């Protein structure tokens, strides 16, 4: 697509610890969760207490009235419900994003936000729409008790190949967003020039680091070295023998064919 692309990567502060539980139960009812399931989840969170350990000293138990349980398998899903409700409420009268036409019926597909747990990426095609989207997102987070980490919120601008790049000036809650050239999002390396060179280099670097960490535990062990040495030795020996044997059989076949051909002619 030869169009502009503006992407803002959002990071929230203490996402699982700041979820309003009363609001979460209402959101679950709005999304038609069964009442028995909502009641079961409430029982897992009601009356929750915690203690703090400092240098071997344990504090008195105190009540935890906000957030979902850390490490619970339900926590990401419960937060996703709250996050989705916030986005639906904030953008109910707005439709920013990237509109892509279907090839079958000609309808438009609007891609605005990419979500995974507490990771979010906002996408638009104009600078004005991006600033408007950021402002709406900030207001929605404030209404639902979520806090945006301004220090970790960055902007990537990808212009068309024939257009010169210009750094954009945008802000959220009065703080200016940082423009980035490369950004790692959900394990993928995104770059401003839309090429895969940076992604390939990043994967090579991670693979090299992983092999380096195996230096002491694997590669320096004599048994492992002995196994790999003989494995590759027999592999190349078999390949060399097979190649030579195959070439020799081919030559013999050619000689036999030429001999029979001359014999039949004579």
C-alpha cells in the first residue's frame, strides 16, 4: 500500500493491579458471561489479602480490593474484557484506522487497534487522526482507571517509499511522544523502512546469543563434542562415498553404452 502509516505503541502501568473489580463484573455481564461464571470469578477475588516480606520480616495481612490475581490464567482474559470495553466506549462515535477494501463484496475493513493482553498498537493513515486517536484513548483510560506509561509510549511513522521521512510531533497528556526507527512488538521487529533486514539481523543476533549461552553447558562437554564430531564425520564420509560411488556407476554405464553402440555398428 502506497500510503502513510502512523502507529503508536501503548504501554499501560500496572495493568493487572489497577483493574476496577466492580467495573469488571459489569463488563462481564455486558458481554453476556453466565451469571454463575461471574459469581465464581468474584469468589476467587473477594476477600483477597496479601503480605509484604522485607528482609525476612513479614507484614500484617492487608485487604486487596483492586486488580486481578497475578499469575492467574484468567487474568489476561479478564483484563482483555475490560480493555475491550474501554475501547468500545471510547471510540463509539469515532472510526479512525486503516480502511482496506475486500476483494469479494467491495466492503471496507477498518483496522485501528492491535491488541494482545495489555499490549496495544493504534494505527491511522493521517497525523490528525493519530493525534485524535491518542487523545480519545487517554480519556478512555482515565475513565476506566487505567494509567498510560508515557515513557514507554512511542510513535512510528512509515511514509510511502517515494516520500521523504519527516519526524512527527505528537503528545499524550502533555508529554511528547518519542519517534522510533525500529521497535520490537510481540516478538516481531518493525522498522520504519518496512524492510525485513532489521528483523533478520535481530533474529541472527538472538540466535547467536542463545548459542553463546550454551557454550558452558553444552559445547564444552566432551560427550556432546564427541557425539557431534562423529556425527558430522560419518555424515560427510557417507556423502563422499555415495557421491563417488554414484559417479563411478554413471561412468561405467556410459562406457558400457558406448561400447555396445560401437559393437552394434561394426
